[in-house]
C-alpha cells in the first residue's frame, strides 16, 4: 500500500486517497451487507488506525477516514482478518434490498454477477476509468434512481415477463435510454458499452459515446452475438452482423436510438408509471429515502441514516450492539447515507429506532438533515475554511419548514465540493473571504456573495425568511428560490 489514489479515483483498501484529514478508504462488501459483529470490528479498527469517524456515502459505500501511511496497511489486514471480502474492479451496484424486497420486479443480483464475470473475462477492469460504473435496478421499495452511473439496467414488466431497459450516462431521470432487451442480450449490450468506453481511454465515460455508437448499441438486436464480434473501436463505432443478421439471444422490445431524434420505428418513449416500476412526477416525489420501516419477504428492515453521512465509530458500535440484542442478522449499506438493519421482528424495530434517535442518528425520513450535504469541514479537515457540520446543524434546527424535499443545501469547507460534486439549489463554500453563497451551482463556482463563516447559518436563516415571506400557497422552496432569483437570494443572504 505505497501508492495513494489521486482525487477522482476510488479510494479502495489497496489505494487510499489523500484528503485534508489524512488518508481515506472506501469499502464495498462483496456480500452486499455486513454481519453486525463485522461492522463493530470495522468501527474498532477505525478507532485504532483512523480518526474514529465512519461514513456512508451517497452511493452506499462505507468510508473510514484519518488513516496514515503506516496505519492504512494495518486496517487492510484487520479487514481481511474479519473475513470481509470487498469488491474491486468496475463497480456493478444493486439496490440495498436486492433479493429481499417482495415488491421488486426482478432480483438484480444474478444479472449483476454475470456482468462482473463478463467484465473480468473480457479484461476490461484494467482498461476502464476509475469512476466508470454500472447500476442494476430491480425496482421495488428502494430503487437506484438517485444513483448516477455510466450504464443503467432497470427491470421492467412486459407482456413477455421481465425485460431490462438499458440506458447510459445519468440517473433514473436523465439517463439516455438505448434499448429494452431480455437478460442475456442486456448483459451483452452492457459489456459492449464498457468496451467502447475503454477504447476511448481511462478518462472516458459513457457520456462520451458518439451518436453513431449509441445507434449501433440501440440496434444490437440486428447484429451478431458478442461471441463472434471483434473488439469495438470508437473509430469504427459499428457492430458487425452475422450471416442471418440477428442475435438469437436478444428479445428486444422496440429498441431503437432514443438519442438521435430520428424517425426509427418503435422509438423508445420516456418510461412512466407501472412500466418503469416507479411513479410519475419529479425525483422528489418519486424517490423514497432509505429511512424507516420496510416490509421484506421474510421480516422487516429498519433504515437509519447517518447525519451528513458521518458518525463517530463509538456511537455506531453502540447502535450495532443494540441491534444484535434485538436479533438483527445483517446490516446493509444504502445510498443516501443510510444503514438497513435486517432481521428485526415486528415488535423490535421501535426499540432500535429509539436507541438510534438518542444517539443522534436520523430516524425520520423528513429530518431536515437529509436535505443537507456537508463535508467534515474545519477543524476536522485541513482544507476546510468553515465549520460545515456546526453550520449544518444550526440551519437544520432553525429552518425545518424550508428544507423540503425540493431543495438541497450543500455546505462545503472548500471549493473541492467533496460531499456533493453536482449542483445544488444553495451552496455555501468556505474560502479566503468567508462563507460564499452559490445559487444553483457547485462549490467550484464563483460565489455571488459572502459573509463571515461564523455567521453563515444566520445568512441562510435570512434566505429562509425571504422564502417564507414570498412563497405562494403550495409552492416548494426550490420554486420560490427560482422566482426570487440569484440577486434576491444573495441580497437576503448578505442582509444584516
């Protein structure tokens, strides 16, 4: 463990990433979840070798922070001694309730495993970029719609049974649909996309595919099986056909290019309602957070969130010990910075929920802290210019009514924006001039206004007051912000 990964790469056990508060590693268990005793063991290792902070990421990865070049190898040895197998290679992710959810359209795990095997057999692991990823979404109570990926395979119900929608470059709302296919063909198309991306170089993603390449992928059903295909080059972009011109494995339901806007027969329209296993409406209406009670095929699961994705290891140990006493058999990591406790009886979850609340965990899906993304900030991180978590706690406590499901507030200690790389309705970013405010942008954008870092929460309180005053009945906070405009929002933020 001599080489540290660069920022933008995945900080795995074998390649920890340098951050402002030491080295960071991310673990994604092969089994999809952890035995409760194994999670306690990880927390104890984090206390011995790191800064004792445990994190669950927006994608559902487990992070340990504050490691050193000397302690990181010791942590890796202890993870191995605990018997925790961690995933390497191209991330192929499934939902946190995969295989347990009675409402899922299809169990995505067999498809995910076939794709992992195919990637290794094709030798693509070493050729792809560090952030290239695949999502296999079986639908159900907790979808993967909020998770961005290069390749998305989503189970859908059809007259023939279950099909898979293949889409690229985005989340469940904005990924570009290519085709619908049965399982074997969907796997082959996913592999073809990865080959195309790998040929473009280690910095490439599925968003870099050309229109010609997307057309060839969308028309996969009229070409030869992958076993007789040459390696796909982005300069050729087309897939050679077999003698009969069709793939016997492919059962494609009206697959054509949804990107080109051409007049191909059977073009895919945006999926809605029952067809996609999701409800109509915006992302806020559509996505259920992984917090609360979930009925399983056998028993129940309790989702508990980590405030801002972070918790001291000692508190997580205390919660897990209580979970063991209540009969929990497995703990799964969930996107949106949560843990799912599996195996609770119908009468036990109340007790675990109460323990979690007393320790400071998030137990209510409407908790305003779920609308705030905040990095460790100062003083935990040497790069942090503002006390992000302190600011976040004050804002959450004082502005619950404004932090509705339409709005995301990002509080970043510096311009790197680690906690929320994408744009947010409001972003506070620490800098030389204090806490800058970015409206509808990222932490890397130039702030439109500043106030002292120690007073940033008060500034957001002024923005919240402006929303309360201007909001129409039934209007969301985000819609009201848009009406106020950047100038109006910044004026409120800077007002004394």
